[in-house]
């Protein structure tokens, strides 16, 4: 016997939408979320044997109110991805309503409904279908690059390392020295403050998309707003590599499509692990790639132990 939990009418003001006016003013979004639990969940009368629906509700509201995206389809995907992070949730049905959508005729509601199951959602190597509570997914090595050039960048990066150490499904094993780097920009961009950059390594049991969603939530919590391409930012976390996964998915390209040419990523990584090798078509020994990257001279080491 398996259990089904339903949360109805979770609401928050969000800024999702294609129109600039929607991004600016915001409006109410409502989500209904069904959680199908794995067989055997809630077999005892203990909260730890199931999922705490109050925590799920908060996560969903966080997404409704969180980083703006164009489509309610994307909001629904984000909710499903977040909800499937709970190991006891086997499948979820998500409906996202936008009752004040800018539609020129009278209407009551517009909504999108999706159903996502663990097996179909999880595609990468770390995301094999699971049944029941076991087997636990294999940890996959990860390399993340951290950057910031707005606000108190050093404090932000230090906080992020602490938050990643507490992140469920992520285990950090290494933190690189901290570097100050010149902003790498496209030709038509105005000058920006220097960045602080670092790389962290570790493992994750999260799937690629779930990891990305979790990193984007951390970015958002640190005030990251996506406006200009390569715009100055309070925080950027990129997935440089995840094991030897190679995927061209634009939502999460692995390895990161520009990492092989960025000394601000490669040099900290090489300091942390001199033998590291970047996988993928542009890959190779990280220390060598760092030395030949166009920005290799634009980097100054600030601190060995900083987080
Ligand atoms: N490996 C990756 N790591 C992080 N984001 C990625 C990756 N591959 C694709 N993306 C996608 O790129 C989108 C834009 O990311 P972001 O705004 O951080 O880009 P950027 O930092 O300005 O540029 P760059 O990708 O060159 O570092 C994200 O929403 C994410 O879906
Ligand atoms: N030095 C430096 N330059 C950048 C960086 C960065 O982290 N460091 N990030 C960018 C977009 O991700 C664009 N340019």
C-alpha cells in the first residue's frame, strides 16, 4: 500500500511571465501538489518515515515566489524537481495556476498540470530509478565554480561554502584558494568590478537537474538576479563537471561549455587538485588548460584558507 499526500492552494506572489510588466509587478501564483510516496513509506507512525508536508509546502512557495521564469510550465517543472528531492516521493503531480494572467478576455483561471516520476525525471548517471528506500544512488564527483563581483563577494562565497556543506545530497571535500580575477566580458560590455573566484569539489547523490535547481536556489537567496548576459552578479555557481557525464542539454551542459577556456575556473581547480582532468571534447589536464587560457595572467591569489 502506498500513500498519497495532497497540498492544495499553496500561494505566493511571483514574478514569472513573458511580459516585462509581469516581471516588474508580480502576481499571485497557486500550486496544487500531489506526492505519491514509495511503497513502505509511512509504515510507522513516525514523521521520519514519510515526508514532512510543511517542509514541502515551504519549498513550493519558495519556488512560486522565487527566481522569475517566463513560463508556468517551467515553474511546474521546478516544483516537481524540488519535490522529487525527498527520497520517499516516488511521483508527483503539480498544477500551477495563474489566475491573473494577462489575457484580454474574461476568464477564471489558467493552469498547467504535469506528472513527473523519479525514473522519468532522472536521466543522468546519478539518477537511476530507485524503488523503496534503496539502493542509495552512487555519489558522483562534482566540480563547482563560484564567482561574485557585487556586494561583499568574499563573505558571500564563504557563506556559500558553508551552505553547500549543509546541503542534503551534496558532500564537499575540497575548497580551492580564493582568487581575485579580472572580469571576462564580451567586447561590447562595459567594465565591471573584479571577481572573486574559487572552485569546490566533492560528490553528490543528486541528479544533474536537481543539483542545478539547488544551486540556483542558493544563488537566488544571495540576491542573484538574471538580467544581462555576463552581467555583474552577487553570486554565480556553475557546474563545471559532474563525473564524466557529457550532455548538451542547454539547461545543464556538462562539462560546462566554457570552462576549458577560463583560467578563473581552471587555475583554482588546478591549485586544489594538480592532477585534475577536465572531461569532454575540449577537456584535458586542468593545469595545462589553465596556463593557456586567455585570461591566465588576470588572476591574483588572495587566500589559501578562507572558508
Ligand atoms: N554547466 C552549467 N552550470 C550552470 N548553469 C548551466 C550549465 N549549463 C547550462 N546552464 C544554464 O545556463 C543558464 C544561465 O546561467 P548563468 O546565468 O549562470 O550564465 P552566466 O554565468 O551568465 O554565463 P556562463 O554560463 O558563461 O558562466 C542557467 O539558467 C542554466 O540553466
Ligand atoms: N573573472 C571572471 N569573469 C567572469 C566570470 C567569473 O566568474 N570571473 N563569470 C562570468 C559569467 O559566468 C563572466 N565573466
